[in-house]
């Protein structure tokens, strides 16, 4: 049982640490002035999704595909951020799973 618990260690720790960081990022974002640079931290925190969005928008000739509009400043960013954090946390889970398998074949 102890060996099984150690094998699953990073696949659980990495996403948990990332989600804690993402929650801090959202709280910091929500409590700052809503200027043009306030959302930069959100995009850095969800970098894989941000890169995908930039590439997709570039291919389609738009500025952004995944950022909704018309729901208000905080809601628009929340509608982007929550799914982007879920995808990024999933990538951290996959990374942790891969590391666990390499460390303990």
C-alpha cells in the first residue's frame, strides 16, 4: 500500500500546487485595478492555453478565440480562466503521472 501511495504522489501534488497558485492568481487579479495589464498574470498562469489561443487566433485572423465578451470584465475573465486552469492542471497531472512512471517503472 505504501508503494502505491508513493507512485501516485506527483500526479496529485503537481496539480494541487498549480491549483493553489491559480487561486492565488485569481484573488490577486480580482483585487487589482482593471487596467490593460491586470489580466497578464492570468494569461501567464495558464500559459499552455494562452499559447494555444494565440496560435488559433493568429491562424483565424482574430485577436482571441477563447476570451468571451459581453458578460462584464470579471465574468469574461472567469469564463476564460476556470476552464483554462482545468486544462493546465490536467497537463500537470499528466506530467506528474509520467514522472511517477519513470521514477518507479
